[in-house]
C-alpha cells in the first residue's frame, strides 16, 4: 500500500479507505459495510486492499503476483477459463 508522510492525522486517515457503503480498515484488516464487519480471509483482503489503493488504475496480473508473492497461499495466475 502506498502511504503519505504528511503527519500523524493523515497517516491514520490513510489507514481507513472508504468507498460507497464500505470502509476498509488497513490497521485492523477489517472490511465493514454500513458499520457491520464483513468477514474476509487474509488473501482476499490483501487483493481488495491493493485494488482500493490503486482505484482508477489498471492492476495487472503481474502486479497482483508481486504484491501477493511470499504469502502462504499459492495462486496459479496462468490458469484461464
């Protein structure tokens, strides 16, 4: 995730991303919808956090692989429909 170094108040705000009825808390690794926690396992949470952080950008499979590599879950990105 990208972070800004413009101070404590903004860095705290950077840890909570809001979109529509959702709130993604990067500090507690929680997704909330209208204040209610939505259960997400760690891997999907990391993917969502990356996508939210890069909202409006094209996120390629290579970017996802780099961001998720080193984690305990193996994902074969070469498989297709």
